[in-house]
C-alpha cells in the first residue's frame, strides 16, 4: 500500500502536464518506451534521469517510480514517487518516439524521506500512457539499479554501488598513492559491466596501511574481495555516463587525498534539447567527507564507447592528479579537446586554489613549475629531438612522436651499505614515512629517522670512519642534513647545511645525480597511434580486422629508439641511439633510471622483447628475451623495476595471455632469464605492474581473466629468498 506521506511528497513534485495532440499519421497510439539512465548525485541531492514517451504521441508523460518490484510483478512493488518528462529530448530520442521532438526527458529529485524508506531496494520506473489502453511498461534498466541510501547514513566514500544485478564484472583500479608523512595508502577504481568502456560505473576509494586490510573513509573495515556491495563508492556514477578507467589519486598541499576523473555533464531545458559535455572532477576528502569539485568548463563531449584502447579523437580529453611543487603550490594539468575552442581551462599546467574548502583552477598557469625535483632548473629538449623520421611516400597515418621521462621511484629509494662489516647489503628508505628498512646479517631492521612531514632523501656513509656504514637524510631544497653514527632513530649525531659533496656519502640520490634524473633524461621513439588494437596495412591505413601485414612490410613500422640526456656541467643535451625498434603499435616501452643506470625495455626490429642497459654515458649492453610481439595491441606494454638487491624484474606483452616474467642477477643485461612466479592463476594475464607497498614490499599486480570478467592478483617478492608468494589469500576484487 502507498502511504499518504509518499503521495503528498509526490504531488509536490509533479508539474502541470499539457497533453499534445496525437501524431496524425498513427492509426492507434503506440507503446510506452524509454530508458532509466540512472540515479545521479548532484551536490547533496539525488535525481532520477532518463526519458520516456508513448510512440506516435507528442506529449510529456507522467512517470511512476516503484521500489522492490515493478507495478506488474507479483507481489507488486511499492509506489514511492511520481514525476514527469518535462524536459526537451534530443533528436535521436524524438526519432524513436515517432512524433517529432518533444519533452520526453525527466530529471526528478528523490526526497530524503523516500531514500530513508526504500534505500537499497531495486528501482523501477514506469511511463504512463496518455492515450489508449497500452501497458504502462517499465523502462529499460528498471530493476538494474537500487535506490541510494540517504547521505546521512551512507555518505560519499561509504556507499555501495547502485547496481543490483548479478552479472559478471571486474574492477579497474588505480595505482596506490600515499601522502607525505601519512600512513594511509589510497586506491581508487571503477567497476565495469562488460568489455565495453561505456559500462564503467561507480567511482570508489579504499585505503590501507599494509595493502592487506582495507577500510573506507568512514573507518569501516571492508571485507575482501571488494565487490559492488562494498561501502566504498564516492560518486555513484551509472553506466553510459562518461567515466573512464583512468582515474587516479593525488594530494593537495594539506595532504588531503584527491581522486580525479571525468564524467558527462548534462543541462536540461524545457525548450531546447539537453546539452551534453565532458568535464573533469576532483573528489577531495575534506575531514571525514568527500566533496566533489567541478574543475573544467569545456564545451564538447568526449563520447566513450567500445572496447580495446581508445584512439585519440578531436573530442578527447586528458588530465593529471593535483601535484604539490617544491614551493608548496598545487598544480594540475588538463588537455582540452581539439574541437573545443572556447572551453576553459586551456591545455597545460594550471595552479589550483586548494586551501580550505576551495579547489578551483586559478588564472595563473603552472607551465614553468617543476614537481618534486632537486630544485635545479633544466632547459627543455633541443628542437632536433622533435624532428620526425622520414617515412615512405604515400604513407597514410602519421607516426606519433613519443617522449617518455624515466620512471624513478622517489618514495621507496633503494640504498646499499656495509651495515655489519661483512660487505654491502640491501637497504630501503621509505620517504613518505622517513623509515629505513635495512637487510642485516641477523634479519631485517626497521626504524624511523627525521620528521615525516619534510620530503628528505637518504644518505649512506661511514661518517665517523669506524669501518661501518650508517645513514643520514638531506633536504635537497636547502641542503640541510642530519647524520647518524648508529643504525637507529633519535636525535642526529651530526647536522649542518650545505657542502653535501664533502660529506663522503657512498650512496643516496644526491650522490648519484647532481640534478633530478626525471628531468635530465628522455626516451624518444615514434609509433603508430592506437587503432582500437587493430592493425594498419602497408600504406599506414587503419584496418578493421586483424591481418598479419607486419610480416609483409615489417621495415615500414620501425623507429629509432634514442635516449636524450642532459649534462649539468656542460649544460648541453646529447642523444644516444639505443636501437632500431618496432613502432607499429602504441604499446608503451619502459624506461627506468636507477642510480646511474638507464634501463630500457622495448620491442626490437624483429618485435622481440629486448632489454638495453648502460651505466652513465657508457656503452649499451643488450639481451633479447624469449618472447615475440605478434600483434598491434596497445595493452601489450612492457614494465620493469629494480628491487632491493639491484636485480631487475620485467614483464609484459600481455593481453589475456600466459604470464611472462624475467629476472636479472644484478644490473647485467646478459643475466636475464625467464622465471616462474607463483604458478597458479597465471593463464590469462593483463595489466602487469611492479610497485612498492607502504611497508616497502616489492609487489606485482595483474588481472587474471578478461575485461568484465577478471580478478586482480597481488604477489609479494621476498628479497632474502628470491621467491614470490601471494600477498592476499584471495583476489583483491571479486567479480
């Protein structure tokens, strides 16, 4: 039974309806059609939105909203809300309605009292006929989502997904992000219903201090594996709402986490069709609540649809997470659609007003700001680095220039020292929490040293000349240093400012590089842009089906692979040719600078996985590995990382394939061999990535299974036993 309270609320929501004359060309009024696009949260108010019409009748329809079941189920659902399609629809909807364009769109607020009564129940919407006796059919997607709970009981970050069906799905998680001086690591993700990108939904966040026990930002421990029922949703975006699986986590100047993502924005009107655009949003944790800030005012819509890697189009957008510079400024980069000539902000780096509750783009560009560098400026690459190679006459699709800065782990810094008087052993400095993790003769020693709120770098040396190495820290901004003559925390034995080179450090970033290698190296090559993971023919024309054309004209897809490096003494850039490489795919190579070594993983001219290594400006050494890339798929990127023992780990060429994994012994290219990992759930791997946990663990993450039907696996490497094992007893995400 419908209570009088619900009927009274519904009456307040209903506009006065005007029924237009029926379409004269139709002998009988048609069926009720339409679609529930979803529930959206705008500010602190939930809305139902979608469209409905009676075919052949140019009229607005009333809608009835039921909880639990539809009006025709047995038992019948509960009528909880009424509304109307009072907004003008787009042309495509009008064509389906068959009566010209009209007010077929609805955007109806859901009162808090309704949410309190039926939150969590399946949601059904019926369009009501205006002529004839046709059935008031439930709209498409009815029953697939649930009523949200009121924000008071399920605030942002602590609500479940609104999807209620039981189809197979999988998550697309971001990397882990940890703020300076904070114990929490944050991870964001979206869920996907099918292999198609338009079925992404539900921007979600969880945090952990060990990557084993996970919590939402209300303090509730989350049961693993994480599912759509986990109370971790920040923005309950539905499918077909423009959220891409490239969201990530950054931090503002006060250390507050910020999740950056994109979604559609629509403006409804009674007189003109809805205007759809794509905008970038920052969700920031302010106290115990997530607040969503709209960062852009762009005029175009980047429509997301289909599978595979998305090619760049005239409406594509891009963005970074907010980053804090050495001066304390908060900067974020945006890439606006080529077709958008009037939206703001323009493409580039921009400073944000990010203090207190403000989070907006200011008029001040941030193009000249360095992020977390050793503070010494580096001039840009010379013009010749951007001169593209000459291609064969008649080539259709131009190669894209690729300039990759090296990946450098500045949060888990590998060091070595003679801690026990019996030779160098591994060590690690966790910069976010200023923790040293040292591998000593009798086991692992862990201790903190220095204030956690300042981004210090580690130093290793024998400061008192007693034959044993100990540790120190240095602030690269002002060269303020603190040294210990013992392997423990507490008050520094030696401190000072400046003259770092005279301290005699034997390890540490300021010992390896006078300037930040993230700014002083680039890997340069050219490649074909993605064609949704499909090939090109021998004239560079995109094909719609897979054909092995690389076997008939392989030389057409080759490129020079070059490392550009900056010499701080001569203040000049120089180029070192690494090899001739395969550029027929947009699959990304990997480039890591580790201490003074440059490490490159790539596909060579024969599409074999290959590693190139050099120390400083020495000669390159190589190793061809036992894997050949035979496709065009941009998912088949390569990834490498160096562990505490100075061994190199490499994986890649994976898109639903058996896991590939190689390891070196030391920084020696010739020592790479294929290795087993754990041995189970490794038959259909995608998205491999090596990374560090908050405690310094060397980890490897990948997806086992297909898009829309996969599980995320995390393995942990023991640097003492040289063995991999599962970090978690079960996958991190459930299907």
